[in-house]
């Protein structure tokens, strides 16, 4: 007997961007991040870096094989973009902020090359 919707073991790459955007919106009003939160945020950015090229189940929690969803790639871009901004708030402008901004640009280029059709949709 199955209880629940089966999403408990699915990879959904959008979550890192959602979480980091929320933290960024909160942190920019306070211009700081607690020292205990920073390692968690860094780990979330690193997970987005590790997995953004891989297919996932998307926000739709598809039951078949994982696929490449544009929305998931966009949210990985958000994770890297917000992660770089959070790194700047922490004073990591020369290391994490620059590195993560460069990866965000790589993801953006992939989205524009593979996630947009000839109409720009």
C-alpha cells in the first residue's frame, strides 16, 4: 500500500533557487546573514552547481523518466544569482561571489540556447 504522492524521493532542482531567493529577500533588508546560516546556504548553492545539468522531475513531479525542464534550469540560475549576492553581503566578493556569478552566466547561456524557441518563448 502506498501513502502519499511519491515525491519524497524525486529530484526537483527548483528548490535551491526558491530557498535562496527567500533568504536573499530577507537578508538584503537586514544587510547581513547569521554566521550559522552561511554554511547551509553555501551547501545549497553547491548542490545547484552539482545538479543543474541533470534532468529532474520538475515542479510537476512527473512520474516517468526525469527530464530537462526550463523552469528547473531557471531556478538553478536563481540559486547561483542569489548565492553570489549573498556571498557579497558576507564579504566573499573575490571568491564565492565571482565564481557563482560565472556559473550563473553559464546556466543563463544554456537556458537561452536550449530553453527558448525561435519565437523567444
